[in-house]
C-alpha cells in the first residue's frame, strides 16, 4: 500500500509541483535502474532507459491513476521502452543485412559485366516475402496458389504481398524517374 506522503507527492506532481516530481523521480530512480540493469544486462543501456523513463514519466505524470504502485507504473513504462528499442534494433539489423546483401549482389553483377538495372535495384529493396511473391508470380509466372504452396502461405497472403510489393516498386521507380 502506498503511503499518504507518497500519494500526496504524486498529487502535487500531477498539479505541476516540480519539486514534488523531482522528489518522486529521485526516490524511484535507484529501484528503476536496478530493474533495468537486470532486464537488459547492460548498465549503459539501463542508464539510458532509466533516463528515458523519467522523461516519459514527467510528460505523462497526469495519466498516472493510482491503480498500481507508482514503481510498477515506472517499470511498465521502462519495459515498453526497452521492448520498443529492441524491435527497432531488430528492424535496423534486418535492413542493414538486406542493404549489405543488395550491395554485394550489385557488385557481383557489375564485376561480371552484367547489367544492374533500376528494376533490380528497386526489387532488392523489397522485403524478402514481398520480393519472393513478386518474382514467383510475375517473373516466373506461377499462380497465387502455386506460389503459396512454394512459400507455405495461403494464396491470399501471396496476393497481398504481390500487391504491396508492386505498389512499392512502382513508387520507387517513379521516384527514381523524378530524381533524374
């Protein structure tokens, strides 16, 4: 159960009392930091996330409704920030891997005096599932059902990937034409 002093400090912070907010953050920072060190296994990242959590807390103190302990509310914010950061890292790593692969294949084409076209360049920027669906359907002429069987996904999924991939290709090729 939260003490009356803590509840009073939270109410004051919600009403704009910066000294009360500062006291709340100082009081909960060590607990939050220790949690984040254990969650991330990285003290530098834990420090960064703890600071981001404190900023988010300052921005959203008015939304705290007391249905959970204040420390639990902070942990929820910190956990979501960490999960979001991990997702972003994963996406960035996938993009970087795809970009490195695109550069490597382009180099292979050019080093063998093979043409690297704008279409291949645009195709290389599609996600792998979209690229596979577009290739199977429009380059190799398979039906949606056949491509779905090969990719082990429903035909409707292939159809949506093809549509999204073609939309992206059209946009990129149009952007390339406009850039010239």
